[in-house]
C-alpha cells in the first residue's frame, strides 16, 4: 500500500505524539525512582536502572521525550507551512532515531540481558517513523537516480 507524503507525515505525527507519551512515562518513572512492572518480558526495572539508562548524565528516556517532541515539531512545521527544510530534518531525525533505537535494543538483548517492554515500544515507534519517512525518501532517491542514469545512458547494466 502506497501513501501520499501528507498521509505519511500525519501518521508520523500521531506516532511521534505516542512516542512522547511512552518516553514521558519512562522519564517520569526514572525521575521519581518508581520501580514498575513490565506488562511483558519482565525486565523494565533491570533495563531502566542499568548503567545504560543515562546518557551524558541525563536519563535516556528524557532524550526520547526530546526526540519525539522534536519530531512532532518538525512534522507540524511541515504540515502547517509545507516547509521543505522541516521534512528533510524529520527524515534525518527518523534515521538517527532508528539507528539509536537499534543500539538500545542491542544493549538490552546482548549487554544487559533483559528486555523492557516500554523501551521496546519506543524502539518500535522510532522504527515506524523511519519506515514512514526515511524509507520512502531513500526509495525515491534511488528511483530518481535510476531515471537520471537511464536518460543519460549511464545505466548500471
């Protein structure tokens, strides 16, 4: 199923707002030192109290709130003003969020040895953002490059 860019941006905005809630919940738990149960996997407290739960002295969950707020702001900016800079920054943000989420998932599974349901939910959220924003951009660039190569006779065949 192929969505228009406006539909993908609107879906991404909804997903970003969901991400704010998820990361906000984790940040709230961190700042209030609330031990909490995972609805699945059972490793929330282990992951959120590990050495990797803080980056540059700031809880990783708070960085997540900042990321999702930034993505929401960029997507709103694009929707309200059709600003190309905003969508380019959102596409770049979706890529960096996806890569950082892969790193955090690696830490949970390989290094910490526990899985936090809410952390995985955030990883899924950033993955959906990348699938909606970053992947179509890459596909469009590849298609555009192929069309240019065919028109000037420099095809890779």
